[in-house]
């Protein structure tokens, strides 16, 4: 439960139609197993105490009474369990029968939520037996319990404010205006659906899409527990298709007829973060009543998949599709800027590294989109003290294969003259030694662009902007930064994708060699002809920084939670013990706050994903903000 995580399960125990005592026993057994595994929310199918397929037996007082007795058995058994459970049963209220979900926790019946929409088409005839539920919440006497009854009920955990539970029953989700919509607007972060959805051809795919899409629309966690083995097969079959989704992503699934349960950890805090930033999500609690319950605050072991590369799709097919889309977005943005400025050329500083390679690929696509020759792109290589033969050669080969114009400007003498102007000895490898080269390169590019009637295309990526790994008014500056929305981990895959689809073998080979080249600004003298300055040895692994960047910007998570997520995501990687994860997480926060001034005056550039740092778009932050609160939370981890 710490850090907003909640272990939850959607279960389909095998039942017997109309045998409430047996069914109650099955449910209690499942609950005991859940409690032993640390499950805090257990959701069972619709009418699971009686079975959904009882037909006219629902009118029998013996069955109604047996269902209440079964509920009593479950309540008593739950006294020693630290969880909340939802079970389905028919309930007679004021002479009318309702299809209800009962919320049970620690021996208490918290409330009853009746089904709103009763299907009476095809194989369904629920209106024959049941009455639709009302939004109005009233207190009713059911058996020995006096409890709140109505659809506008939410169940809230005192110890975990992020966990607010809303309930709907089967058809409610399939309706045009599901009750869960109002539950979420009233504050429910978790929606549970007790269902008895029979299986027909193609229905599983639709059901899966329905659950995922509802969780996305409502910015919530959604559990769908469906009836399975044991229901009558007189006219239908039930598959036990259980689903757990979170904001559009399917976290866990028990496939139809697999006989399993869906179980995982929900991130309730993530849902609150999503809603806080989404101004279209307007809360409305009118008419709702909250029922509070207690759970012990415990550490939730994470078993859900935590993607170590959140910016990069793991599936090769999806990754290729994503890469093609991003390249088209970048190219279209640049094409529009070229059209608008009537530029004769697009000037790019080409180094033989990944970022400038990607920018050049994008520029070539942009010219092709405009129906102009690739030669209208002017690539300029500017060797100096740290340039190696490998990167210089790759830069030239890449330009030849793409058909762009190529020019070399050796800036060594210009930099040395600049050192003399400012009184630098030209030997001390300090920040001035490095930044002078970057600023001279930018000066050359800007003036070449002016002279040739064009503009400078920036190459810096999103990760570098987050870390401030750019020389202010050096490589930090351009007229249009095509890579500004692309994190470093994704840059690599974009270049790899271009290599995979390359028609020319020479182009493919040079792209692969660029991919194999260590990331470096090449601002310090080479050693024996090899790159002496490796970026990731200085600022840390980009895969760690991108992981942190995603959760900082996308959800606003704090350092403690991100550290926990990183431990889960990179578990089994010996190069990333806790101390290393902590070191670079701390480095990220320090650099992120200290370098905001560079982001406050960024050039234009296209947003391509859900995370960006444009001061005109997604990220507005004062350049002199303090990182004290974030660093203090890191100190509390006590990692040595």
C-alpha cells in the first residue's frame, strides 16, 4: 500500500448453481488465499453466491435466505483478513429484488450497490427478476444488517486516500453511460465490475477493449471479474475471463476458459497524478456517499511489469510503427518550417554521432516530402581537438549515402585564436576549453546558414535537455530543434529503424557503425585516435536518466517512489545495485533543477511523445527553483 500501490485480484471460483453454502465456502477459501498473498482488494463475479443462471429460482425465498446466510459466512470469515471483498448476490429490498454487489471488510458489510442497467435482450432476461438500482443512497435493513444501499456509493480507505472504490455490475459497463463514469468523477480511483458475461465468438476481444478503454477514459484502475466454471450451460457458457486494466493498459488477464485469476498491483497514486494534470477531468461528488474502511499499511511487493525503457515499445512490430510515426512527425515539423521561412537550405552540424545522424535523416525526409533534392540539406563537419577518424569518416559516408551537400570546416585555428582573445592557455581541459569549441561550432553554423539563405537545424535530444548536457548558446541553440522531444533511448532505436529499412547496404552499415560508437561530445583530445570523453561515464547511463525523466515529468512521482520503481525495473542487472541507482537518481535531480535556465529559452521543436520540456508547451519551471525537498527525500532512503 505504500507509494500508492494496491494488490488486487479478480477471481472466478468454481460454483454450483443455487448452492449458496458451497459457493460461500469457495469464496471464503479464495479469500484466505488472497489474504495470504497480500491481496487487499478481491472482486468476485456477479451473483456469485447463488450463481447467475438460477432463472426463476431467484424468486424463491429459500434461495434469497441462503444467499444472505452465505454472505454472513463470508463476513465472519473476513474478520481476520486485511482486505476488502466484493461479492454478488440477489437482495430483496422493500419487496423488490435487486442484483447487488456487497462490499465486505473485516467482518463488516460496508454497503450494497445494485445493478443499474438490466439486459433484457438476446439470451438475457434480467428484468424478469430484478429491479434497476437507484442513484439515491438510502439506509436499508437486509437480514441482520442496516447498510447504505444505492449506486452512488464509494468505499474509501482511511489509511490510503488514493484508494477509493466504485462498483458497477456487468451490463453497467456495456451501456452508453456507465455508472463508473460518475463514480470516477466523484473520486473513485478503482472501479470494480462484478460480471456474468457469457462467452460467444469475438466477445472476448470486445470485452478486453471495453475494459481497457474505460480505464483510459476515466483515468482509473478497472477490475472485471466474470463468471466461470459452474454456471449452468443449459443455454450459455461462461469462461471466467478476468481482466485488470490501468489507464488503458492491460496489467493482468485470466484468458477465457483458462480457469485462472487476474492478480496484480494497482498504482492508485498514478491515477491521481493523471487526474491532477488533466483539466478535462472535472470532479463532481454530488449525490455520492462515502463509506470508510480500514486496512493495515504494508509494503506491497511489486510483481507487475515495470518497463525499464518506458519510452521504447518492447514489441518489435509496435516499435517499428512508433519509429516510423516519430520520424514522420519530425520531418513534417521541419518541412513546415522550411516552407514558412522559404529557406534555401537546412544546415546541420554533423559529428558522426547519434543525435546529428538522426537530425540529418529527418532533414533528408523533410526535403523529400517537399519534393526537393537531398542536396538542399547542407551538412557541416567541424573537426577540432577531440574529433576521431571514425566519427569524421562516418559523417562523410553518411552524407554521401543520403545525397546531402557536405562541407568541412576545421575550427582548430579559430578556437585557438579565441583562446588567445580570452587569455586561456589552450591546454587546460576545463569547461572553457570544451564550451569554446561548442560555441565556435554554433557560430560557424549560424553564419553559414545566413550566407546560404538557410537556417540551422538543432540536434540536441530530450535527455540532454533534461540533464543540461549542452553548452549554453552553443549546441543548445538552433533555429529549429527536430530532436527536442526525443529521449536518448529512443534516438538509438530511430536510427536502428532507419538502418533496418535502408535499401542501400553502405547506408545500412554506416548507420550500424554510428550506433556502435560511444556517445561523446568529442571536446577533449582523443587518446591514441580513440574517443577519450564518454558521456555516460560523466553524466550516467541514459537508460536510467530516461527512466527517471519519464516518471518525473509524466506523473510527478517523488524520488522515493521512482527509486522503488527503478529497483523493480532493473532487477537482475548486476551493473545496477542500489548504490548505483541512487547515485544517478540523485545526479538527475541535481542537474534537472540546476539546468532549467537552458530549457527556459529553447528553440522551437516538435513534441512527439507524452513528455517534453518546451517552455512554451508542457514544462514551465522557474530557473531558480530549489531541489531541496527532492534531495531531502532521497536522503531518507539512507543508501550508501
